[in-house]
C-alpha cells in the first residue's frame, strides 16, 4: 500500500474488538464524513447564512468573511472526501477534530454574545440557530472526531 494512501482499517485497532465495537467505530467514521460533505455542499450552494452569522461578529472583517465563506465549504468537502477514500485518516481525523473544535468555540461565542439567526451550518436543510442545541451538536461532533483520532493515533 502506498505511503500516501493509508486505510482506516478497523482490523489494525489494538486488541481484539468485538464486532459491535468495530461497527460503532466504522459508523461513527462514516457519519462524520457524511456530516462534513452535506454541510459543505449546502454551503457551496448557499453560504448566505454563514455570511450573515459572521457579519454579526465585530472583529471579523469583510475579507475574512469572504475567504471563510469561500474556503470553509471546500475544506469540509475535501475532508469528507479524504476520509471517504481513507487518505491519511489519522491526519484527516485530527484536522476534522480541529475544525469541529473551532465550530464549538464559535457556537459558544454566539451563545454567550447573543448572536441572532441561523449560522448557515446546514443551509436550509436544518434550523441551526445559536443556542445550546448548536453548542451540544458541535461538542458531540468534536468529541466523536477526537475520539476516533485518539484511537488511531495510538496504533
């Protein structure tokens, strides 16, 4: 196997894992990929919610907002694609956990500072207003990606 293309091979996880645990890890891995690709594609289609949410943050200038609205969806889709083809899964899981940590921090900032409206995380597919539900969702995504990253990094 090429050095560049490593597989997220559940057989390589330490110890003998029960089939249910392997199924859980695999399901979590592909669920994270699915969330990333859906969120990224929806933002590519319409980033207006993301732009509106970011415009409420006084220290974000127009250039930063434009760059974020342009490249964040591409990053999400790129991470999802890399995970789905098992391209350096340990690195991609680490980057994904980092991205979800940023999302979690932004959701906490929005909750504390009283940002209004939808963040545009999932376009028109789902309501995603700033609040506890958003913060918990982002925390769960961060923990899920971090959990898988930590499990892979100790092989």
